[in-house]
C-alpha cells in the first residue's frame, strides 16, 4: 500500500463547478499536510497547508480527518486556470525531511 | 527573489557519461533535497541534507551521489548515466520548525539518457 494515495483522475469539470479531491495516508504519525499544485512540466508549488480545524483560502478549502486518515481539497467556482495536477503531501514529523508525495490528481476545467 | 535555482534546465547524456546538477537556494534553509519525478510514480527522494557538510540517502539513491559543501548549494552527481535515470529532477529546500514547514522547489532539470 502506498503511503499517500490519490485518485489520478483526470477530473473534467465545467467552469464554475465545484470539485473535491481526497487523499489518504497510511502513517498515523503524520503531522503536517499540504496541497501542492503542479502545472505541466513545471515545479510543484504550495497551494495551501492543511490544518486540523480545516482552512480556507479564497475558493479553496482544505480539510483534515485524522480518524480516517485523509485530507481533502475543495475547489469552488472552478476557473480554467485551475487546470493542473494537485499533489497531496504528508510530512511524518514536522520540520524534518520526510515529505511523502502522492502521485497527484489531474484536474481539467473545461470552457 | 530567486528562491531555489537549478542548473541546467535540460540535458541529454549518452549512456556512461557523467554530469552534475547544481541546486542553489538563497533562503538560508537548513534542509535540501533531490527528488526525481517519473510518470505515475510521484516524487521520489534520492538524497537529502539536513545541514552543511551532511548528506543522507533517500528512497532511490542508487546511481547518484551528492555533496553539500556550502549551506546554499546541493549538488547531485551521476557518475555513469543509465537510460533508467531519464527523468525530471527537482531540488527543494525547507527550514526546520515545529509547525507545518513547506518545501520550496526549483524549476526542475529534464534529463534524457540515450
């Protein structure tokens, strides 16, 4: 079983739609959680960290469920520019090197 | 505001050739990492460093060596390139902390070994 698992997609959604991705992790000792965005052939960039109480940044909402060991990303009012691959990243001990990356979920927003 | 810079951005090698990838960061980060990204595999850690003069093996270290002589630089070497090392290589850095500390990535190096 992979340490971090994501549905690879692609998720094809029309502009303005709401879309949600989940990511499951296997290590219950995981402490920090992130969503990164990666555009085609570019480097991953931090979209948002995920906090225990959940957090929102504009159209993006991230949730953490420690009991079920998953994190989620909700995108409201999808834009064409949201088309990218979204990487789920887990750090097993805060501030150390153990970042574990999911393989990513591909999103295509259609006009 | 440079952040993390990788050189070169593209390279084609013949099997058996050697090369060094350079990563430089200007954020005074303690931790630096080299990853490779292959289709369907996600990012896999090759080697990492938790400070100047230190290096350690990651998940897929075979065929690679690294050095961190200066805090701001982390070099990845391929002594004898193989076609299996065709990949996109990303360098990243982060700072130690008690909270959620993100990793910052360089732009990547696309390496093809023929």
